[in-house]
């Protein structure tokens, strides 16, 4: 294993493999099959030596330590010439270290052909329940992964705030949010007092700078400097986080054009020509004038899959759904609506095929990595709920697209050289209105709940006879609290008593108890909140709502709780010499990245202090 302190200093040389050069527009024309409007069948600009190549931000290797803070502070700002000299001086040392890393034990990866392409697929907002409910209707890629792959039936996220950014980070870094630093999609920057985005970057617009960790792609590049690493998604945050610190590129759907875009962090001179060509072909315009019409499903089969049509009263919201506004040509409203429909998944699948072709992934013995996050289920699920006909249609579309994608990858790379993983960043809660209709508990945020919290704040201020120094939400101005002479322990007790008196709040967790170990150490809820807490980025008080409470007023579904419906997700592996089967041993999503690293024989490049466990050595054992 490379010593972590030395790992921080490694600057691996630029790519050595000659790949198919980037070219112009994507040549294959779109094809929209009759009743399947979301099927577009059949659908090297890397960081080589350039003025930007000396920037440590674009160095292909990167730190082995999971928290590369020193690396960024010392290597990312204006020291390109010095880094170039350092890289030349370290070349012999790097070569030896890479050979040592490659000679490390390969764990379970020794049997069968080694993977040439690893594809990690994340379906945003896909609870494990979907695999069971929709299984009889699956005939494409999801069906193949279930029948031909290895399924972990009890895979869960081990943090409390189940959201997109933390979920993707856990899957690809092997770290809980408390260690990756990605505690939410957005949080308060205590230094500036402003809310920041998990992948926001004032200079480059989008980058992984807020990620305090390396990811699977970074480890792969330490062990194999010539490996190619790409990431793509409907959402920018998913693409950026999955790619880690040093991918060759990260792409996401552009709501302005219906194509895919990136940021200056990855492409200082603009995206490759083939990406611009993909956008110019205007594949997104295939649904203009057609709207969203579902694929046919028998009513009895839909009911058996748990699809329930709730009475929407006079405000009907059912198929067919319009895409865009009253416009004679596709515009931003139309492209934005595509993002909130299964179309964005179809576009991503086509883009992934183009990426594999144009960037030459999986063409030789050096393994490459492609991470994909399909976003449609999250946007559709939030609006219509997990038991809707819209979610069913989105799942079936994803199933078809994954089937086409797997077939394409097998033709391109060879089934024996393809390793695929499938999981999700979080689940989703059932609509409380549906639960009540089924005589089960469930309710959503009401005006009385908001008033309860606000009145608690008024009573606390009255008790202390002064305005309390809140920064925003449940973030305290800690220095202001000390200046006012308010005892933190006393405030914690009073605030807990006030808020836990509100009927929808199960428990209030203070930063003091999460950071000091106070409270019941054997409490599963405490462990989940500790795993999701970062002293600098998390609020001073975190609310655990009661189970089956939807913290959204009006309508729509949500996630974000520590309960099983939000934490229990699929985890499927196919290829890499793994036999098909089912594993009932409970695992956590942070186990995925180290397990894939084990299957690839990357032991010498993987940080020693991960939260996840490498389970690759047991995957081929008799079950």
C-alpha cells in the first residue's frame, strides 16, 4: 500500500494511451420506436499536455488520502511550471510506486477475465421496494441485472439525511457524509453566512472542491495512470460527486439546450467536439409536439404493482402530460420539462453510448470507469409519488434503456470484460394521502406544524429576554451565543423540550451530543445522525421527524429521513467473474466502492481509513 503521506504528494504523469480522437457530431440518427416514445435506439478530449496540464487540479492521479485538503491548498493555484518540474523529477519514483500498487493482492479479482470497463449505475430515488413491486413487469436491463447478477437484498445507506449529494458520495467514496464532507445538497457556510451548493464553485461553476475525499475513479487512476474515468448524469451534482477529484470528464443535462454540458474545472477550453455535436443533433426535440404518453400496461398488472390513482378532485393531473408551454419551437420551458420526465434518462443512455464510442472506453486491458446517474425517477417521484402510473412508466423506461445500454456495452467491450454495479442514492416515502386511504399512519407538513416551531422560538427568546443568535434555520452563531453569556447546555435542554413537544418531531439531535459522544451509544438513530454530521457544515440542531411524516406542504412526495423507506436501496453486481445469486447479509452503501476496488485489484491505491468494507473476497464463496 502506498503510504498516505506520500500519496498526497503523488502527481502521476499524463495519459499515455492513444485513443480514438474526438471528432465532430454524433453520427448515429435517433430512432423513436412506435409505442415507446422514450426509446432512442442506437443512441479524445482528455487532459493531455497543455497549458492547463500543470494545474494539480487536473493531475490524473491525485491524493490517496481521503481528505485532500493539503493537496488543494498547495497544488491548485498558479504553480503549473513548478509542478511540471516536480512531475519530471518524480517520474522514476512514481513508476516504482505504480508497479508496487499494481502488484498488490487482487482479492477476489483473480478468477476469470479482468474487467476492461466498470460501469456504476445509480438510479436517483429508487427504493429497494421498486425491485419487488415492479419485478413482473421488468424485461430489460433491470431484469438482466436481477437474473444474471448478484443481489444484496439488505443494502442500506448508513446516514440520516438521505439526499442526492450525500447518497452519491457514499456510494463512490466509501465514506459516510461525516468524513466525505457532503452532508446535504446545500448547507450554510459559517464563514460567509451564505448557503452553498455541494458542487458549487465560484470560479469554475461546478467542481468537486467541496468533496473532502477521493473516489473510486481516483483510486483507479493511482493504480493505473492510463485508466479513463468519466461521469454523466441528468443532475450536475450527481455527475460531479461520482467522478471524484480527477476524472477525465463529468457531464450533465443542460436544461437550456436539451444537450449535455460540463464546467471549466474539467474542460477549461470547452467540451469536446463530439459533445457539441451531440447537442447540435437536437435529440431532445424528438418529444416536441408529442408530450409524455406512457407505454401500454394492463390495468391489472399496474394494480398488482401497487399503482394507485388518487382522486385529484377538479385539478386533474394525469396522462398524457404536456412537455413545455405554448411555443412553436422547442424552448427552455420544453427542455426543463424533459428533465422532469423519463426523456432525460433516454437522453443520458444515448449520451453514454456516444461517450463510450468517442472516448474509446474498454478497448484494452487497462480498466476504465464510467459512472452514470439516471435522474428521472427523482423528479417524477417527487411530483407524483412512488405509487403513481408516472413512476411505473419511468421505471419501465429505465428498464428498457438499461437493456439497450447493456447490449451495446457487451458488443463494444465483451460481456466477459464488463463489470456493472447498480444502486440508488436514496429511496422515497409513500404519499401520506395514500397511506391514510389504506388505513395506515401518515401525514404531511401543515400550518400548525410550522407554527409550533415558530412559537417555540418565541418562547425561548422570551425566556432569555433577548433575541437568540441564529444564523439560519437551525445554525447557531456560536460566537454570538458566547458573547451573550447563554449557556449552551441550558439552551440545548430547553430547545429539545420545546421542539419535541411538536407532534411531528420524534427527537432533536444537538451538535454537542453528536460530536462528543453524549447520549446512548447503542442507539441506531444516534449512529445514523453521527455518520451524517460534520462539525463545520451541519446545523447545530438536526430534527428527526416521526416515521411516515412528509415534510412538504401541499402535494408531492419526499425523502431525507433515516427510516427504511429512504435508506433501503438496491445493490446489484453483474460480471467480473461473479456468479448470479442473492446475498442476505446486511451491507451498507459505503461498501460498494471498496468492493469494486477489490474486484479490480486496487488494494494498494485505496485509502486505509474508509468507512466501507471490501467484501470482494467473499463474493465467490459458496453461498
